[in-house]
C-alpha cells in the first residue's frame, strides 16, 4: 500500500530542509471534511471522484473526493439534524461538540455543492430525491457556493433535516507541514442515496467519474490519475471490501487515528513517509 521511497520534487527540498531544521514557519491547517461516495457496481464497489481544475492553488489537476473547508456557519446549533448527535460524533472525530457538528455539516454541504448529492431528508426515515439537480436544487447549491445561505437555511426552507446517520467516519489526515496551504481533514464514507445521481457542475472541478478502488489505484500507479497520498491510501483500504454495506459496517468499528505524513531528509533525498512505511512513527 505504501512506498518508503516516496521522494518529494526538488523544488520542495529547500523548504523541507528549512522546516525539519526549525527554520521555517509552518502554516496552520484549516479544518475540512471530505466524503467518499460509494455505490455497488458490477465489478464491486465504486467511488465517486472529481478532478480539480489544473489552475487550482491546492491539488490542481488531482482526483479527489467531494469536500472542502469548514464554513464558520457549519457549526450553528440550529441546523435541523437526525441521527447521531454532535456529542456522539465528537469522539470519533477527535473534536469538541461544536467542531464535530461543523465537520458533519461541512461534509453534507460540500458533497451537495460539488456533486448535487444531498444527504438530507424530511425525516430520519427518508432521503430527499434530488431528481432535477439543475432546477430548484441548482439554485440552492448556488446559494451555498456564494455563501448567501447557510446549510441550516437551505435545510429549513426545504423542510429537511441533515441525515447524520448516513455518514460514517473513516480517516483523519493532516496536510504535511511542508505545504504552504494545509488542511486538517476528516474523511467520511457514505452510500449513494437511492434516487440520487451525482451531477458534475464544473466550478472547482472539470471532470468526474465512478471507479472501483482497485482500478483507481492501478491507474494512479500507471500515471493516469494524479492523486494525493490520502486519496490513494483511502482507496487502497476500501479495495478490501466487496460491498458498500461491508464498508459502512467496518466504519462503525474503525479506530480513526490522526495521520500527519512525515517529511524525512536523508542525504540528497527528501522523503514523504506514510503509515506502514519504515520510519513512520506509530
């Protein structure tokens, strides 16, 4: 799953050496949430991937899962909510109650903004059927994107509740200290709701597709899909499961640990180490 000789490009060597020597400032990491949307396909489970526009300052041209930074209003206590409470989410997300609420709300909001999939419904027993993602729901999506409305407001005016029970915690990754733009990201998994189909809206991404984790990892290794290490690592883990139900069940028993990739200066090389690599701290 990992490669202990994962070398960083030469243009990052000077910064890496400065950081490891304590001579450069490390950027603060912003809280973020990302959701691995899954469905059962003919060849096994499939994950929904977006390709970020190449001109983006962070991860330009990379294939990612829907997600993004937490908005200050995501933590509002008036968000209509069904499923595990923010208090119950706090421990698996290594967060206090307000941050846990914000992370779950950001996961739902970002998934809707970037794919049109809405993890919400009129009650705990139902999920909204977003059948025309280019009509009414496109206007609601635009309101979230331009921040003229919060997640709480969109849910309230449509008579919906956020379905926290449709999400499961999966991973917690922090951008390496070498990067000038950093995120402290919680990864969630969710089954694609019945009656919903992702719609590619453009914006920060220029392409979307479904892929089995195994094929996505193989295409990455062949140089066809650019992906950051957390994305590859997550897909490799998901490749061990045959069905979405199995993934969701495994997530309920998962001990989510915070992962910060380690930068190691070794002679002329600067290496990036991940869990499982020799020399990565347990």
